[in-house]
C-alpha cells in the first residue's frame, strides 16, 4: 500500500510505537491526546497506538461477545427464564463481587509486576 498509494504506513507505525513508549500514564487509553487530523471515528483507535494494550482490549472484547452469545444460546436452548429462578439475584451479586475482586487484584498485580 505504501508504494501503490503513497501512504506512509511504516512511518505511522514507527510514530505510534514512539507515542506508546513515551506515554504519560500507564494505560494508554487514559490519555486524552487525540489526533485531530484523523476522522473522529478513528481517533480513539489511533490513541491506543496499535500497542499490546490495544490488542489486549480487542481480544477481551471479542471473547466477551463470544461468551455472551454462548450464554444466550444455552439459556434459549434450555428454555430457562432467569426471572423465575430464586437463586438468580444471589448469582448476580456473586458475579459482581467476583468481577470487582478480580479487577482490584489485577490492578495490584499490574503495579507489582510493572506490566505495561
């Protein structure tokens, strides 16, 4: 594409790597410095600099969508109604508690092991 259309792709990737290495915060998504020359729909993706953080978030979103699809498929095939289940509110509270605990634990692990 670079030779065919004259788009400086290699230079852009090098510049994105430079921006990722010289970021001000640990998580690149927290920074608000968007490139105004790009289309607004591409600015947030450009903000992640095609870094390991970008691919992590993309993979996590993809896995999350697959898990939602799988769970809805199981619920529909089993003719299960969570509104008729007595245990469902307790299960929801347990899932929220577990998610918050994992969020705090991973936040501490990131600081201790100096990831990203």
